[in-house]
C-alpha cells in the first residue's frame, strides 16, 4: 500500500525518523503541502496521513483510491469524518501521546510566572546585579506554588496529570468537567466554572473545543478572577476571547496569562495580544517534546498496521 504524509515537518523536523511507518508500505513524506497540491500528492495514496492539511468532503470525493486516513494528532476536526465514513474510509487519531509533555509545559509556564528566572537572567546579563551592588535582588515579587489554588477546566488525561503535579507542589486542586469520571488519587474538589475562576490563583484550560465553550473565557468570566491570578491555556485558542483577555491584562483585571495556543495560528501581526502586558506567548509547542512526537509516530504506525491487518484501532468515525 502507498502511504503518503502531507505535512510531516512538524512531527519530524529531523529528530524523529519515519522508519516504523516506512516499513509498512511504499512511503512518501512531504514536509508541507499547499492547498492546490493536495489532490496531486494524495491521488495515488491508499493511506493518507495529515496533521493540519484539511481533508474536506470535496477533496475526499476526488480520492477514489483512498482507504484509510491517519490524523497525526489527537484532534481530528481537520478531516470531514462524516464524509469519510460515507465513503467507507476509517479515520484514526492518536488519542494519548502528549499527556506528560503538555502537563510539564503548564508548570514551566506557571513557575516562570511566579519565579521569573528568565527575566532575572536577562537582567544579570545586562549588568543589573553588578549595578545594584547587593548579594541578591529581584525585579518582581516572587512567590511559591505551595498553598496556592489551581483550577483545572477539563479534567481528562492531561487535566488530571496537571492536578497530580499540582498536588505534589502542595497546591489545592479545583476541577471542572462535563464528564466527571473516577476520582484521582490526590485531593481535589469539583467546582462550576464561574466559582473555579473566582477561587483560583491559576486557571489552566484543558478541555476540547465545542460550540458551547467557544469564547467562554470572556470579559465577564475574567472579571471573576483574583487580580493576582494567572490564566494558562495549552488546549485550544478559541476557548479564550482574545480581545477580552488583552483588555483584561491592560486593565489589571488579572496579573498575567500564558498562552501556547491562540484563535488564529500563527498569530497575525498586529493582533491585540501581542501588545498585552504580563503575557507569555509560545507557538503551540506544549505537545512538541521529542519523546511525545516519537510516541505519536509509533502509535500512528500501530494504527496503520492494525488497519492493514483488518482490525483498525483508534477509529473516530
């Protein structure tokens, strides 16, 4: 079978070999595929792999040879799964690969907010320590995580891992999820979203994007936060109303925010968040630890092997 990757560069920029996938068939990887070349490159594929290249109903209708679609991610909204199902094409994702990577990144952002190591390193390199002439100095107030409250919106695999790490830091854990599931092994309390925002010193978002929660973090919800609190989003950018968050940061409604995702990616030049104070912005990299990317590749290979064997797994349609 011919296996074609449409956009492999983010998964493998050179440190994540394709060997496991290449062993399964006639393998071709394109680093990037512009919209006007999707059909050309996918036309003779039996198995098509995509990360962010859209496969809509019109495109699928022009790929009569296609038998299987693998999404190189957990989210699969890039594929019209209903149209694929109607054509008898299973679509498989990778449901679990970045739990530790994302949870650890949350705490990288949170510790940076409370302890500011990079800010103080930059000041030292600019000579500020020598100018002050004291054995120590700090530019901003520094604080511990112990004793603070973290509110986690979306208490699935990643949210629960964030809670586990928070508990190890001796933080109080508040959680919200539409589906509650079994209790974790550490202390936590359920809250409705408005109360969670009001009580937390940091709110971390880990929920799927749905029509119901799009833009839910708006001016009204931000106004419930403590002025000393921080918002972290490593989930989906559109959960947050960008302009409302930028305004809240400018007006001191909350102390800071850290976003690894935004509504439009890459973030456009002139976007209001780019001028917002007390904001850390990273380019959607919470998932991108090399171990997580290699895990994603391995599970994708398992998905393909299972399909070839007639026992498809991780099928979402």
